[in-house]
């Protein structure tokens, strides 16, 4: 069992004794951080320099330790500085760091494509590589549109996305996202998707089951498809859990119904498994729980175990064949990224897949998930908690101002930020999404470490709701 080392008492250090403070000051002179109002770092929110990772723990420059309860933005599966992935990378580093991926290939990419085709749902046999999640979404959207164009259906130019969805930050990916915090500023620059109501079970009618809610939402999607299928390329969804939208969860039957509707109306089904893929929801891929194969599956985040940026778009042979023609037919997919198929990233992905092959990862996760569920269950009775939900190794606690009406705390009160700050003081990295405190730990946590995470979160919630 790895417990947090007693943290040195920060308050007794003068600024020039703290390595953290020295590095933070240098950082703030030049760096601009993602998803951050930099002004926060002039006040109460620390900028934390991390010098080392050990399994699920992060260690800062002053030697303080934090349990990474969110897998460093949902990327890390098997711990920081994982020795097995590290060793594979070191070997690749001395062999080939990168090569142009047009006209050239290499074994790490070849083997990765073979193995991804093998482990993903049936029919996904063609693999296009990119270097982050948003880029994978761009690829899937462009490929779907271009498929229809190549089939003589150039009038299909729109996409259907779910309310509360999140697919990334680049303009195309943001276009099919519905998290207002990220989208509304850039709305004038974006494509306008058709929004279908999410099957999110939190938004179910009183007394309605998650499954009944999914069936009702499929009925609403059918109406939208009746109106828009002729101009629609694809429906894009995050299977089972809408993560950035607040860890909202839904019944797998929605995906089964979605597959049938996409077939009936002649539109593609894009599964964004960037966050939920690789065992996060209890199965290797979330789509498996509905027994469906999408037309496109986007993978990233956990793909390299959290070591390097890489993404993959898997699609079917019929889609591939719609682009396959003599050069002057002008049907090729001429999309590229400089680092497409980077051998180091592919090698990290292969080492990650080796761990899934050689260790009982999903079984171990089932035990961890059950432990987490037991520890979180008492929170259901909490007067400021409207919902405790879980899908595999994702669990979330929805804080509300009023349990009866489920009226949320105003976002200006930044209650979640208080949980974050409490976590840092007590050796845990928790980073709530608004009023949703969630747990998405690396798969190498122990039950004792989960206990630590939950204990810190519960104390953090008490502080966050006080006054
Ligand atoms: C994180 C995420 C993305 C974007 O991936 P980036 O690598 O951050 O660009 C897309 N879709 C989902 C579901 C995600 O969680």
C-alpha cells in the first residue's frame, strides 16, 4: 500500500526555500496553460510543478505527493512512468524516432493497426492515425462527409450531435460539441449541428428508468432523422458516458437503437471513444456493451497509456473503398498531420495493448469499481448530493444547492474549485467539472488509495458546501 508521505509544512517555508514557488514563478512569466483563466494563478490557485510520477502518484518539486484521481485528463491507465511502457519507448528511441508517413511505413504502426482492428468491434478494419483526440474527430467528420460526396451524395453536409456532448476544441470538433462553457464564445465560427436530446439518465422524467429514457430519446432522434437524414452525414456520440459534459451516463440500449436508426436512414454512426475506450467503462470499448459496431470509432487518450499524443480513427472496408480509385478520379482522402503515425507513440500504444493482453485488467477494474461504488453509496443520502452514478472506472457525484428541485449551485460560486483546492492540500488530484466531483483513476490504484481519494473528496465536498 502506498500512502502519501507526510507533506512538508508549506507555511513555514520562505519563498526562496520552495522549489515549487520558484518554478511556478518562472512558469507564469512565459507559459499560457490550457483551459485556464491565468488570473487564477495570481491568487488562490497554485501552479504546481511536478517533477516525478510513481504509479498513480504525482510528486511536486517540494516533495508533496498527489494521488492522480483523474488520470491526468483521462489519459493515464497504468500509472505514471510505467516501467513496461517506458522500456518499450527507450528501445524505440534508439531505433527510429519518426519518419514521414506518406509513402513510408514502419512496424510499430503496422502492428498497431493490426491489433486495433483485432480488438475493436467487428468491421472496423481500416485505421487512419492522427495525433490527438480533436484531430481524430476532424478526420472522422471529414471522412464521413467525403464518403457521401464520393458516393454522389454531396448534399449531406450536416452532423447530428447530442446535447451535452463534447468532442474536442478544434473548430470542427467544437462544432459538434454542446458544452456552452467551451462552445459559446466561438459559436460564430462554427458549423451548426442538429442537436438531438441526450439520453442522459440524470435528465430522465421522475420515475423513468434509464432504459425507458433511452427509448424516449431514440423516438426523438427518429423524428430528427426523418427531417434531416437527407442532409446528414453522421450522428456522433460519446458511447455510455458524456464525460466533459459532466460525466452524464446513459443506458447502452440507446447505442443499439442508434445503430438501427443510422442503418434505416442511411447516415453514419461515429463513436467517440476517446475518453471511454480502453477499459474505462468496464468493457474494452464502450460500444461492446450494446453489441454494436459503429462506422467510425475515434480513439486517443488512453491509447498510449498516457505517455504520448496519438489518436486513431477506425472505419470499415466499405468506407475505405469509397475513396479507393485511380488517382485522377480525385477521391483520395488528402488529410495529413506532420507527425502522423509517429513510431514512438505507436510503440507506447503497443506496450499499452501488451498490458491489456498479459494482465487481467478488466477483472481487476471490476473489483476496484465495486469498491468505489461501496465507498460512494452513502453519499446518496447527502442533502447536497442529487446523484451518485458510475459506469466502470468512472464515478461521479452531482452536487446541488437544493436536493428536492435539483437546482444547481450557481457556477460563479465555483464550488468545485473548493474541492480541487482541498484535494491539493490533502494529497489528491480531483478536478471537478463544475458541480460534478468525479473519479477516473489510473487502473493501478489500490483499494486503499481509492479510500484516500474518496475520503479527501468527501471532506472536500463538506468544505465546498459550507456557507
Ligand atoms: C478529450 C476528448 C476529446 C478531445 O481530445 P484531445 O486530445 O483533448 O483533443 C474528444 N472527445 C472526447 C470524448 C474527449 O473526452
